C-alpha cells in the first residue's frame, strides 16, 4: 500500500491543537531516551564516592566490608557469580529450550500448539514463585539425589564437586535460572524457526531428507542469527534475574563469594543489591557501593541486549529479503 | 545374454545395498535426533509442570476467607493472612497504570503516526533495550529519585519503578496495533476535515483498541509479579492501606519475606500468596487470549486453548 502524506486540514500552518498534539506525542516518545540518560547520570553521581574511594579497584577488588571504619568494597566476586551462574544456566537451558521449540514445530498440532501456549504461560510466572519452589521443593530433592551422590563419588577426584553440598549453591541457583530462561528462549526460537519460509522446508523434504536433515539443511542455516539472538536475550534475562537467585545462591560475601566448586555458596550482582540495599545507610559508603554494583550490572546487561538486538534485526532483514525475492 | 542379466542383477543388488546403507544410517540419525528432541522437551516441561502442581497443592492448603482478607498477626502465633498484600498489589498496579499507560500509549502514537524519521528509529531501539533493563536497577533508580528525596518509603516510589517496566511494553504493542489500522481510514478522517489529533484519538485509537488493551494487560501481568524493585521502594508492611506516602505490602514482596522465615506457618502463607498471585496473572493471560485474540472464530474455551500457539 502506498502511504499518502496527509495534508494539514488548513492551508499554511496547521491548527494549534495539532501542534500541541504532536508535541505531546514527541515528548512521550523522547521520555524513554530521557529516562535512560537520567538513570545513567543518577547512578553515576550517586555511586561517585565509591569510585573515588576505590578507583578501578572497585571492579577488581574482592573485599566486601561494610563495618564502619574498615569499609572496603570490590565487586569482582559478584561479577564472577553473575557470569558463572548465567553461563551454567545457558549451557543447560539453551539446548533444552531449542529442543522444546523444535518439538513444538514437528509435533502434531494438537500437542504442539497447547504445549507452545503452556510454555508462554509459564513465562508469566513471577520469579519469586520459581524461587519459592526451588527453595522448598527442589532443593531437598536435588541435594539428596544429585549433589550428595556426586560429592561422595567424585568429591576427591574432580574439583568441581569438592565441597559438601548444602543445596544453597552455584549449581542449584544455575539450574533454577535455566528453568526460568527456557520459556523466554523457546518462545522466541519457535517464532524464528516458524519464520523460515515453508518452501525451504518443503524443498528439503522433496530432496528426500529426514526430519532432522530438514532442520539441519533448511531451518538452522536460515534461523542461526535469530536463535543466537534468542539465546542472548535469555542470557540478558539470566544476568538481571534477582529473586530466584537471591533465594538459592547462599549469599556469601567478599572473598568467600568466589566459588571454588559448584557446591559453594556465592553471590550475584543482583542478589547482593536485593540483600543489602535496605540495610545500607545512606551516610556511609556502603550505599554508593551498592549503587555502583547496579551501574556495573546495567552496563553488562545493556551490552548483552544490544548484541542480541543487532543479531535478531539482521535475521529479520534476511527474512524480509527472502520474502521479497 | 545371461552375463548381462547377471550383471544387471549384481548392479541392482549393489545399488540396493548402497541405498540401504545410506538410508538406514540416515534414518537412525533421524530417529536418535527426534528422540533427543523429545527428551529435551520432556526434561524442559517437567519442572515447569511440577511448579504449577506444587503451587496448587501447597497453596490450596493455605487458602481461606480469613487468609485472604485479614492483616497478618505476629509470625508463629497462628494467624497468617495476606489481606494487605493483596490490597497493596492492586493499588500499586493501579498507580503504575496511571503513570505508565498514558506515556506508553502516547509514545506508541508518536512511533506510529509521526514516526518515519531518525528519532523514531532511535526511540524504537532504545525502547527495546529499556524493556530488558534489570528490574532491580529501576528499583534503585526510584529509590534514589523518590525515596531519598522524600525521606521515606512510599507507594509512589514503587509505582514509578513499575511504570518504568510497563511503558516500553505498552509503547511497542500500541505502535503495532496502530499500524494495523488501514491508512485509508486516516485519509477518510482528513477528508472529512477533522484535525489530526481528533482522527487519532477518536478514530484510530478506538480502532486499535484490542491490540492496545492486550499490550496493557500483558504489561500488567508482567509488573504484578515483580519483586526486586519493590524491596527498596514500598518496603512492605503488615497493615492495610495508610496513604500513598507510607510503606505498603505487596504479594511478591510478602512471598519473599515469608520464604526467609523458618516457620511452617510462614512457608504455607508464602505458598498461598504465590497461588493467589499466579492465579491473577494467569487469569489476565488466558483472559487476554480468550477475549481479544481468538474471539472471532469461537468454539468454546477448549478450542481456544488448543489453538493457543496460533498467531492470528
């Protein structure tokens, strides 16, 4: 359809009411840019004391001491905790999520559609509920049936399993995270794989390929960037996730929060903020330190999401080009 | 003569062997991969179903009229209730709608009606980025901008934090909905001599009502479950509404606080609150799909659920 630029109802300058309307809409549109700017400025200025005190040592330091007179803050253990839990969650979650998306596509419609819908519904379950389930139902079973046998069998030989499991540790937090990012990733990857033109799939079948070969030669090459983007969006969610992780990660602080084994308690950037923000006194440097943690977290999360955005956008451009030809 | 027949037979056997070797291998790979996909789907769906199951079993035990309507007493004394939490969640959602929806809808209008330019492209991009901001950072922002300035925890701070989560979702879905309204309708409005803002507010937005409402409800269901930004803004309390300037309880917050306490009572209350919260959110989700997405080809709610994955 050809878009026709509407002429103003009156000749010359348009009526005042239209101008006001346009200005109001523009202001609302620019609101998001202003908000991002304000949030960055505010987090930076409010965390300035800690940057002045610690310098770059704030990022590389491992101490976390809020006692008056001996204050010392470093976020490295929490950056490690965030990246480690997210990485394990991705390793577990991405194959499962893409598997479920492929299943929804190849299954008969009567099973596939409700399943896809169910996964979408579960995306709406609040993270605190995942945390509640993880803490009270999943943790006891996981410790008894998975972590303790692993510890008893491999505890001495493999360093990853080298400490006595208690259930509030890196591994259980990562698994809950994996469960939480599965709906996000699988919903987007299903959309992406469904966007592969039907002709491509039919052509693959016509050449005599099996279902798996159809995915391999027709679907995956086509939707690679989109699947990457979906996974990275899941990573973004895992990095920013707060409540479920806070409830399961064991909340260690300082140098002790650098996990040596998978069964050690740790701490993420989001969870230290959730745990200590209320107790931190605005007068000391503790509060600026936590705000600084927020700034670092925001920076990491924006970097991840911009990457995902560009990947998905490239994928969509490829798709549109294919349809036009 | 017989040599060629033999030859042909040999060739045929050879081809058949090659074909079998080729296809059998591929069929095996196919079967294994389909099996792997099926296992992945099963492994992925099990915990999800398990959570829903436990939610109803455990939460169901806590539900009662007193539980839903009264103030919580001292922990461990036997009175567990989430009355203020339900009230608080509703008030906070209402307030954040008042702040977030107009901004979201107006910026959707900007993107769809005035947005062919460079600025609109940037706004679209940053809306998508903003949508993925860690919610706890938005809570910290509301804390710094409102709680520290006013000097006390308040409902307003929580509502501002949640409205920040809300408006990008509303803006993007409004834009999509407005773009679905045919351009000829705008031209018809202009041909009648109507001003552009009247055309937009009285003709285009009512025409895109379904899409806008869907986006708004989905954003409400997202915001209703947020906990992290509420920790440092509304703080939580155990009494009913005291005024917009005072701390207030909310369901997700109460679930979190309950899960930290070592009492069976508290744990039960946590499950009950979680069940109420999830029921509200799922009701919004299913309601949206039922009333706004699939109403036209109606065959009862089961058919709607079966068609669930379909995009119209």
